[in-house]
């Protein structure tokens, strides 16, 4: 029996941070930051990721406003996640409130003394890892 994995996404307009669950579904592992292309290029990339990791669930962070209301970015993230779920035939799509995850990721990078020039490639992936870990902690 092959373990299904969960894909965590921090969806932005230009970049998508990606994390994946471990084999036991207990910890979120950083994967990479993907620079978005057009929908066809994105679909090709994510098809490979889903196949590589045997993904059956996508967890997407939603960037709500601080008062909890939806923003333009919230709707964009929902739409993009829905596009991926439907196009990739993913069984399950879940959402996690991602308010402050980027700030939390930035704080973690501060603690790790990661240089400013190296943060761009790490912050979105770390945010995706935090989103996925929160989901697994609350649903496992």
C-alpha cells in the first residue's frame, strides 16, 4: 500500500510556496518555491508534483484580512486552488487561515540568521510548511 501525501500551498500572484507531508502524515516538509507561469505550465508542473508525491489532498492557505473578512487575494487563492483540484483530479481540497504565516516564517528565518538575499526563495516554502503543519496538527 502506497501512502497518500498532502500538499501544502502558499499561493501568491507570482510565487507558490510548496510543502508536502511526510509518509506518516505527521510533519510538513518544505519542498520548494515555484515561480508561476501560465495555467498550462502550472498544470504541467503540479501534475509532476502530484505524481511524484502521490498526493490526494491539497491544503491551501487563505490570506484573510486581519478582521477575518475575505480579500481579493483570498478569492484568488480559492480560485487557483479549485483550478488545481479539478484539473489534477485531487480527492480533497482544504483551506487554512494563513494570516500572519509570512510574518511567522520571516521570524523563523531571523532566528536562523538567513541573509536577506536568501529569503525570497525560502519564505514562501516555509509559509507553506507552516500552513500544512497547522492543518495536520488540527486534523490528525
